[in-house]
C-alpha cells in the first residue's frame, strides 16, 4: 500500500509556470513507476506524463511535450511535474499515480494507487 499526496496547484496566468509535487509514503518508493494524469470538468481523465522507477525513462502526452517535465527524487519519496508555458487548456485537477504492475505507462488502468489531486487553474 502507498499513500500519495499532491501539492503545488493554484492559479497562474497563461504563459506562467507551476511545479507540482507528489509525496509518497508506505512501501519503497522506487518500487513504483509514477505518472501524472489530469481531468478537466466534463472530460475523461487523461495521461500527462510518467517516469520509470529510477527515472531513466520518461513519457509525455503530445499536448505537453516540450513544456512539462516529470522527475523524481527517490531519496525524498517525491515525484514532480514542472509545468511551463501553461495554457488555459491545461487547467484541470492533476493527480499522481503509482504502479507496480507492468503495462502501458499511458493507461489509467495500469496504475494501482492514486492521490486526491490538486487543482490547476490557468487564466487567459
């Protein structure tokens, strides 16, 4: 079992930046690949970014590639999402997720544990 708590969301103007954090507790953090997902009102949850257990591989949705960066610090049991050049369409609740099973990094169903989420609002 692992508990995930996100922080760092807020209100930012278009073109601005935010850094989200997700702190994990429970089992050894390096046992998990980690992902960030987002869900806007009236839309399905969608993949944003993912990172392998030791950070050697990263994956991004096309919509955020070049603007967002995922990273992790296994010593601090934390995964980060640096979001630059934010757009109004990036506004959503962002959630981190952990997975131990194999499968696609892009697939919501491949993740075993989820945080509660943090709201990101982008004003135009």
